[in-house]
């Protein structure tokens, strides 16, 4: 398998604080986040508003207080 270089990677890496990547379906948003950003954890929000973390789908009902601190809620 080969690695595709994205011109947006440098732009995204230079941003401060948190990032919100959004756009239409099937354009490589997840790939861009996982390959271009070096964070310990990634949270993806599906169109059904479920939260995906490390290939596990979380509903808003099962988020505990520790996870709420991550989101500053």
C-alpha cells in the first residue's frame, strides 16, 4: 500500500488548538486527520451523531465524566 501526500497536511499541522475537519462524504477527512495530525486520540462524529473513538462507537448516553472533561463540557 502506498501513502498519498496531501497538500493540506502542512496547513493543518500549523494551526493552533483543536481542529474541526468537515466536508462531503468520501473525500478523505478521516485519512487526513489520522495521517497528517499527531495526536494521542481522535474522536470522529458520524452523521447519526454517534462518537467513534478507536473503532468503538459511543453513544452520548455512555460518556462518563472523564470523557466529558476531554470535550470541556
